C-alpha cells in the first residue's frame, strides 16, 4: 500500500505530495514541526507535543493551521490511512505561500503537512551496546527552545558525527558546557548518583521524552538536578545517556575518546530505560484495547 500524506486540506499519495515553491518554509525555513512516536496506532504524549507546537507558533507570531480538535482528527486519520501501528508521525506548519520578502506577509495562511511511517523501538542490542557521541561547538542560533524547521547546524553536526563513526554529536557552548545533541537531549549521572540534565531555557529544546524521563526519575526517587554541566564533568561521569522521540533512551558509553562507565550501560540508565519503556508499553496496551473496542462497535453497527 502506498503512503498517504495530508497537505493543506487534502489526503494525497505521498510521492505526489507537494507545496508551492513560494512557501515560506521552502524560502526561509519559516516554520515549525513536531515528531511524535506512534504506539498501538495512537500518538504518544500527544498533548505535550501539541503544547510545544503551540508555544513554537506563538514565539514566531504564527497562526496555527487549525484548532487542536480537528488537528487531532487529522493526525489520527493520517495514522489510519497509513496503517501505522508503531511508528513516527511528523507534522509541519509554515507561514504559507507569499511573495518572497523577509517581513511577514499581511495575509498569511498557515500551511500544514502531516506524514506517518512505520518504525520500531531501538532493539535491545542497541541498549546493551550503547552509543558513541562526539562533541562539537554549538553554532546554532540563540532560540533553540523553538522547534523550527531551520536545522542546518544540526544537520551538519549529525553528518560530522556519522563521518566520525558516532551516533550523535553533543554540542558545547562557548563556556565549555554541554547544551544538547543535534537531535537529542543530553544526560549524565555523577559518581555520587545524581542525575543531571540541562535546564530547559532558550539554549535547548525542551524534549517531550526528556519530560517523560524527568517524571520517571521523580517516580523512582532519583536525585535530580536540572542545570548546565561542563564537558569535563560529562567525561568524568559515572553514566551518560541521550533521549529523543525516535531514540527514546540510549546509553552513551563514549564521549569523544573518553570511555564512560567502563564501557557498559549503567544501572541508573538501565533503570530509567525500563521505567520509561513500561510507561510506553502501558500506553500501547491502552491504545490497542481502545482501537479493538472501536473496531468491535464498527463491526456490530455497520454504517
């Protein structure tokens, strides 16, 4: 079955989906986006993602393409039409089509694109093997808290990581403090057992998975600090890991040439991973049961 995309009011074949060449997302990267995990046919942490979407739109003085209830309906319809049980849902809003000029157009009409594709959780062997990150100077703009489609510095960092044989690049500010990864949030565990991640200011994107792991840490009674941590502190840490919607929670066993935790995933990292995985599994089970009930109702009451 061919994939289906939603583009400005129409469900179209994915390979035929298009936007106008004068769309400001194409011309200026004048837009925002969200990526949600899908489990059991339902978006994970949907409200948190939509909250962040609305915040990003507000920070760019951009109107949403539609209100939240119809947007939720579109998201679910894209998932349904693509028959995605477990996967990734992508939505993007731009300021729309206008004559190419830097100031906002007087009558902007926000464009909306939504796609979905199957994907799976990182396999258990990835958790056991862990990942390697390199560090690079953070050359991004100063509003990293806005989830914009302007990602060229992130792309360059991720490419440099791949060329170095690493999974990710952790970005370091001018004072030597780690901000976040090119597409992930960064975490360490100190040798005294304190979990540390950078506070959610303008220098990082407030990840939705990050919020979930923070809550998991609180539920587990883990000592937690949200603050900047220096690269030297990271390399001296007992454990390190990264989080994102697509990576969930992956242990970092090497930062540049420094081996972390003896080269094995740490106990606290493993504990948090399984706590978060349990949450996802519970959500998936609820979603599956909900979908089965809907299917049963539909079968017993045909339209």
